[in-house]
């Protein structure tokens, strides 16, 4: 019985193995498939999770701006020129206009007034008496020299007449000698008569030669006397010039800024009298950074490419390129009590050559042809009701604006996009990229960046929202921050 039970249990065990083994294999396979499926979906889930956790940033599209840029710098007004007048003749000072004191206005004298010796614009008068006497003396000497030449001309004319008569006498004596020689061949005249005729002919020729020599001597004397007369003329011209120099006129319209002359004082040749500052035009001394100077030349080059070359002062050849500034229009302004006065100027030249060693900037000069303001603004609005508008004067600190319009290609970037170190973050294909830029204008709400100075392109999207952590290639999401 027990043996039968044992066989039966062994039979069930075999059957159970045959049933459970396929089930176990199927279970292991199914588990493996589940594990493999889970392992396959994990990167996608991680990627989706990363996309859902990437920081959200605000962006704006970069646009091209052709409106140009304005270079703004400060400057100080300096005189365009100062003229120092000195005495060209010595003598006592008889007259000075209003004492020739510092601050007095002076007017330029016309050439006609100077030649006529008028007193309307006379500045200083030196005692002319000695120079008048010298002119009179030389005038008399010139008259005497001319009279001597005239007398000599009469003597020369008389000598010519005597020479003509001597020629006739020589001809007569030659004819007489010829007749005597013919008669001598026929023994009609004696040797004594022949010798007398010969002696008469020789005497006539001798008299002619003597008169000819005297005429030559008279002509030489005339040449010497004419040279002496011309020398007196030169001396007379110098005396007349010295007489004119006793009257001193202002060569420019301006203001006296230095005076060293007093009425009734004595001055020597070369003594300084007054220094006059020109008020017909003024200059502004300013300094440009090398980046600003580069913008000027870039503007000039682009204008030349478009057929509108910017004039350059003194450009005589290739060796001058880079040593002269382009002649660009400039706005000079000065504010007093809420009123803004504006003058039109022109960029003129370098103030020397090279960079200032202390500031590392380029000194330059701006010319303002009219010191009177061309425009007046009150609270930002034009007006003509302001009385007593100041002219540009020495020492005024002014603002200078150099507009570069329509030529420089720039990119507009929001101010909020700029990071420390002039860096910006650009979103390309959902990832951050860092770009270093060069800002050329910060006056508006949109910063202007030079096109080509970095890797930025029109159409790029720049990040404008703050980023606590930012790395190159970091994924981000674009959208509006709440």
C-alpha cells in the first residue's frame, strides 16, 4: 500500500514539474520584458522631466537699426586765435582808443581806411613828427636827384648836336684832303699845303672823338644818377611805411585780453602793445575715445561707399589718411537756468597728434564759425523770447554731440539684456549661448550695438529676464514670466 502511495506521489511530482517549469520560464521572461521596457522609457521620461524643469526666460528679437548714433562728449571753449600787436616803430604814444584796456571791444579796420589813414578804427597813435620830417627830407632829395638827371639829359642832347657838327667837319676836311691829294699828283700844290690839309683832317677827327667820349661819359653819369635816385625812392618808401606804422589798427574783430601800453608812454620797436582775442569764431577743445574715433572713420568710409564722401581738411594724398578728421557737423550746447543754448559747429582737426598720455584719449578741435547761438530751448522746446543770449566765450564747459546718421549699421538690444562684462545670452535651438558685445550708444531705451563686432545677427533672440544660474549650452524655455 505504501509502495503504491510512493509511486503515486512521484507521478504527481513529475506532472507538477512539467506544469510549473513553463510557468516559471514565462514569468521570468515577462519580468525581463517589464524591466527592459522600464529601462527603455527612462531616458525619455528623464528628458521630458528635464524639459519640464528647464528655467523659463523672457526673450526679445534683435533688430537692425539704421538710425545712426550720436557721439556725446564734453568740451571747453578756447579762442580760435589770439593776435599780439607790437610796435613796428619807436616813439611816444599820443593816443589809445579808450585806453586800450582789457575787455574793450575793437573793430577790424578796412584796407581802404588803412590806406587813407582814417581815425575811425584807430587803436593806437605813435608820434609821427620825426617820420613826417624824414619823408619831407627824402622827398626833397628825390626832387634834387631828378633835377640833376634832367640837367644831364640836356647836356647829353647838346653833346649829340656837337657830335653831328663834328661829323660834318670831318667830312669837309676829308673832301679837302682828297682834292689836295689830286692836285699833288699833278704837282700843283706843295708838300706844305698837303700837310696842312692832312693836319686839318686829323684835327677834325680828333674833335669828333673827343665829343664822342664826352657823350659816353655823360651817359654813364646819367646811369649812376638814376641809381642814386632809385635809392632815394626806396628810402622814401621806407619812410612813408614807417609813417603809416605810427597808426596801429586792429586786424580782427575781437576783445582786448592783454594790454601793456599807456598813453604818453614811450615804446621801442618790437615792444608788445595789446593782445586781441578773435570773436568772429571760436573753437571747442574736446577729447574722443578710440572707439568713438573709429566710429567717425567708419561713418566716413561708409559715406564714401555710398557716393557721399565726407570732406577731410588738408587731405593732399595717401600719407595724410588717418591724420585728419572728417569734417562732420557738430552740435554744441550750454545750459543756464533751464535754458539750453545751441550752436552749430564742425569737427575740424586733431589738437596735435597721438593720444593724451593721462586720459588715453585723442584731443581734437571743433570750430564754431558764429559764437551767437543758432537755437534756444526752454524746457526742451524752441523759443525766441530769451533776451541776452550769451555767446560762446573762453572757458565755458559745453556739451558736444556728433550725429552719425544713416550710415552706421547697428543692432538694437534691450538694456535689460546686458550682463556684467558687456555679455548677453542668446537662445538658439532652446539652449543658451554667450556673446560679448560692444555697445556704441546708451542714450535711448534700446542700446545700440555695432553689427559685426560680435557673433550677434539680426533675428537672434536675446534673454531679457534675470538668470540665477547660466551656463553655455544650458536648456531653457522661452515664455512670459509671471
